């Protein structure tokens, strides 16, 4: 079984896919056989009668993975809404057993695999009268630790602290924080990094500047994020 890490964010559109692509690219640049899996994607592009999962395609392209976008996920929806709502509107019933099975099959091809969630850690996957199943429940079922992606700018501390506290209360291990859209010359961004570490006790293991094509992180640190 491949070693794994789960990428979550402090919210949607925070840069999880962008950072995921850079991390997989970095791993493969270190000659580590790392793959990618996104359990559920909403907001796919439609070309004729086909859906193109843009997040998966982005990671595949930037990391030069030898696979196809639709092979990197379990569920793909066109509407850019919460997974539970996208599934309901598409007339699809999400099956968590299918997600775990698909993940296990993809994992067999790699020594390491990065899993990217949808939205934040509380994002609803199944939400009906009989069951409430959130992203943190999937994280627990996948038996994986998490890495939190956050923005480097204004308001990030509140969102980081909220995400960290929620995860820890559910006994989810946090391996680190990555600040996206980080400006190393901006006094607020510099302070946000320091305060994030001080207030959570969790290391900011890397920062990514806007539109960067690389993430500065050592082989030992990135390899240490992944566990069986």
C-alpha cells in the first residue's frame, strides 16, 4: 500500500489543487513514485458529452503523470457546488465504499499518493435524513493524516485556527501548513506565518508565492509527510 497524505484547505478556492500539483511535481522530481487522487470533484468542464475534471488534469499536466484525469477520482460533477448537492442534482448516490475501493486501486500503482479533498475539512459529501458524512469522516475512513493549505493574507489566522481545532478534536493528525499566495516582502504575510505557528504549534512547512511553478521544500521534509 502506498504511503499517503490528504490535502485539505481552510475553504474552497484556496489553492489546494495548485499546491497539490507542485507537491506531486516535487516528489517526482526527487525520483519518488508519487500519484494523485481526488475522491470527488465538482465544477468539471463539459466538452460535448464528456466531463473534464480540471483539477485532476492540472495536477497530471504539471506533475507529468502518466494517467488520465478520470482515473484519478471516483465522482465527477459539472455543477460547482458542494459534493452532496452536486450529487443530488445529478441524481447520483455517493458511495463511500466505492471511494475507498477506487483509492486502493489507484494506490497500487504508486509508492506515495497525495489525496486532495474538496472544499474545506467540513465539506458535506453525503447529507440526507439517514446519513451525514463530511470530508473529515472520509479522512478518518482513509486512515490518513492531513496537510492544511491556507492563504497567506488577511483573515487567514482565524480560518487556520478553526480548521486546526476542528481536526484535532476529531483526532486527525496535522502534518503541517502551507501558505499559498505568500509574499515574503509583505509584513502581514510574515506575521501571519509566525502567528500561525505560535497559535497552533504546527509548522508552516512551505510557502508558495503567487503563480510560482515550484515549491521550496526538502526531500526529507516532503517524504516525511507521507505515512502508510
